[in-house]
């Protein structure tokens, strides 16, 4: 079911905005991040990432000050999978629901 495989390593991404996923929006994809920093990003859904039937893995990543209406960092829809390994989360927030993760339609 995976359409695309994406890998991200050692990036620093800040001050991005969007409607769905300020940085990433995945649909039936597989994503892995290792050692990136995500600061002060915001969206309506998923302050960093929006996922529809995807698999996201974050290792050694730092999330600081990200925000959204739903899912301060992650918005997961339709049986998406999220794996977090050794991540640091500081001051994530959602104005409606899911301060860190919002899952819809699981």
C-alpha cells in the first residue's frame, strides 16, 4: 500500500505554516526522520505532519513550540502509524484537540 518512501536526516525546520501539516503531508507513504529539529511550525491539522494511511518514524528528533487547531505536532487519519524513538517534545499545543497527537478514523 506504500506509494512513496521518504527519508529526512539532520534538518532544522522552523516557522512554516499550512492547512494540513505545516512541514509534511503524507498519503499512503512511509517516512523516516532522524535527528531533525522542528520549531514553531503551525497548521490547522498537524503542526508538523499530517498522515493519511501512512507510516511515520521519528528518531532523535526535537519538537519545540509547534501548534495546530488539532494535533499540535501530528494529525493521523485512517489507520496511520506513528513511531517515536528518543524524541524531545517541548511546548507543543493544540487549540481544539490533541496537544501532541490527534488520531481520526482509526
